[in-house]
């Protein structure tokens, strides 16, 4: 049987993951699931861990769930390590989202200015985890879900000795599901050629039963109701002229880059009203953990669907299953490019449709990215690389550089002001600076 170690086990997403393991148990015989957290997340882990135990007991499966603060014990001889931790918890995310807004800049906690600081906090921790993996479970696959997943995967590829790493996001599968629904066909009949970076991924083409339906789908994306496929981003629609000329499918995060002004106005309005997304999620999380405490609850409650991570379990468990069984199906994941996307360095992380084998994801060759999208993707890749470098070196100038080259930054001076305020606000989680 398999041993899985999940770091950040106290996440409210854990029931999602456990549901996935239960559903695919026939193909993926897990014997041990170790949830790991830190002192600050101990109570959350106990609540959600006990729910996980009840779910597994209800399903009648022989999976032992261990709850621990001892990461090394959890990693010892693990077959798969999944990471879903958040350094500084949601309180830190609220700062990532709010501080840039004070300067009239979008926070965007993954690929935006806020994401830089999430990366600066996260990368030292993931590199530490990589060292433990090298020592305690050198054959394990690391499946990273922690954002900014693109920058984090880039950092693992560049600054650790771990080669068996895959970055995972629920956005591509969310788009597939959303388009299947729009076209009223079963998800299994849809295939999208994904290429780009995490939260900066495009669908170069989309097929139903092998026949391209791209133009029809792009037409549908102009309807605001169809323009986002995740709960955390409200779709505000695309100009038909723009999206048709672009000629590829966008992901919801593209709205921050191609509709910057409107997204900023919306985020500022929310910040003065119901709160930033982090603050909304803090309330949601409280409600979820109240539900999770109920000793009679033994399923993933439907309220979890209000979080942005829908289909996380499908994405994670189908990936692990395909590696374990050498299934060779196609899944979009973050992996080393190796030339699949000509416009991105071969040794960089990309998000791309891959054949999933026992030796990991094999990216499908996509050639060059179309001219209209190439520049933005390259710019975000540079941001991820410089951000990862700043995280590893703790160099102030490099942090200012990363913030300035982010496409959401309006100037070097404002970027520096944001960096200064955020370094101070997050200093307990940034020992390298
Ligand atoms: P959360 O705030 O609940 O954090 C999860 C847990 O991580 C907490 O219990 C916390 O105590 C723990 N933690 C913090 N530092 C840790 C450390 N050093 N070691 C071990 N555990 C630690 O977060 P959440 O909202 O559940 O999200 C979890 C993570 O998943 C975030 O990083 C988020 O960005 C990411 N996420 C990714 C996707 C994706 O598409 N890739 C989707 C949803 C969420
Ligand atoms: C999306 C993204 C994730 C992101 C999440 C936020 O699904 O793929 O990378 O972390 O939404 O959701 P939340 O509910 O935390 O705002
Ligand atoms: Mn994501």
C-alpha cells in the first residue's frame, strides 16, 4: 500500500482531497495518509483530520490517518508528498491583497504583487521540504498545490535537487468542466491544448471528440456569465473584438492583466465593502470548520464549493493515480518545459498538457506561443524567476526588481514603496531578508 504525506493538512481543502482518495481507492491503494501542520494550524488539522477519519471509516476503507506536527515522521518513506500549506495563513494573504491596493495597485495573491510576497514566504519552506524529501523519501513525487504554484515549481526546479516535482492547479480542469457544461457534452469528450504558465495558461485549441470547437467556445466567452470558471474570480466578460482576435481561450486570471483597470476598481470597492477575497474566505473558513466539527458529518460538505479550489481532488488524485498506474492519459500540469513550448526556456516550469506516465509528466509539444500572448507569458516567467531568486537570496534589490517587472506594477518607485511596506508587514515570515 501507498503512503501519502500532505503538508498543510489543516487546510479546509483536506476533505476535498480525502474524497478523491476514497473515490479512486480501487486504482490507488493508499494505506497511510499523514497530515502535517505546524503549531499555528494544529487545531484546524485536528478538526479536519477527524473529519477525514470519519469519511474513511464511513467508506469502509483500510486507510490509516495520522495527524502530526512532525514533518520528518510524515515524510519517512512516503510515496507521494502533497503540499497545500500557506505560510502566515489567511491573515498574511489579507496583507498581500490589501497593501498594494493602498498604492492603487492590484494585490492578486498568485501572479501579482501580493503573489511575490506569498512566494518570498513560501519558497524557503518548500526548499526545506525538498531537503527532507531527499533524505527521507528520495523516490517520492512532490505534488505542489501551494501558490504561487508557477514560481514555487520554478524554485524547486532551479534551487533544489528534487526532479520528481509537479505543480498543480485546478484552473485547467475547471475550464474543461466549465466548457463541457457550456457545450452540454460530457467532460470526457473535451480536450484542450493547454500551454502557458500557472494562472497564465491559454487553451490553444479545444476539441469535442477530436473536432475543434474553438470559435464557438470563444464566442461564448464574451458572455460575462461564462468568462470565469472559478468561484474566487467574478467574470466580467471580454470585449468580443479582443477575444476573437486573440484567437485562444483565456483563463480567469487573465482578467487581471487584460482588464486591469476594471479589476482594480472592483477589488477596491470590495475592500471597502465585504472585504478582500482573503477576508471573505476567513469568514467562509470559520463556517466550514464549524461544520467540520460536527461528529455526525462524514462527507465533504457542499459549502466547500464556495472556495476557489473546486476539482482540486480530481486534479490531484487523477494525477497521482496516473503516475502510479502509468496510465498515459493527458493532463495539464506544471512541469519542466524541455522544449515543449518554444517561447519559454527549456529548464523553466510551464503549465502544459502532458502525457502522465510512471516517470512523470511528458509535455506535449506546442511549438511557439501565438504572437499576441507570447510577450505577457514571457514577462510573467521573468517575474517568477526573479521572484524565486529574491526568495532564495533575500536580496532587497532583486525583490524591488521582481515587483517592478510584474505587469501589474505601475512604476519602480511605487513597486519599491510596496516592497518596503510588505517586508515590514510580513517580517516574521521572511527570515531571509
Ligand atoms: P490555509 O491558510 O488554510 O493553510 C493551510 C495550512 O497550512 C494551515 O493549516 C497552516 O497552518 C499550514 N501551514 C502554514 N505554514 C506551514 C508550514 N511551514 N508547514 C506545514 N503547514 C503549514 O490555506 P488554504 O486556503 O487552505 O490554501 C492552502 C494552499 O493551497 C495555499 O497555498 C493556496 O494558495 C493553495 N491553493 C492552491 C490552488 C491551486 O490551484 N494550486 C487552489 C486552492 C488553494
Ligand atoms: C483558484 C486557483 C487557486 C487559488 C484559489 C483561491 O481555484 O486555482 O490557485 O488559490 O482559486 O480560492 P479562494 O477560495 O482561496 O479564494
Ligand atoms: Mn491555481
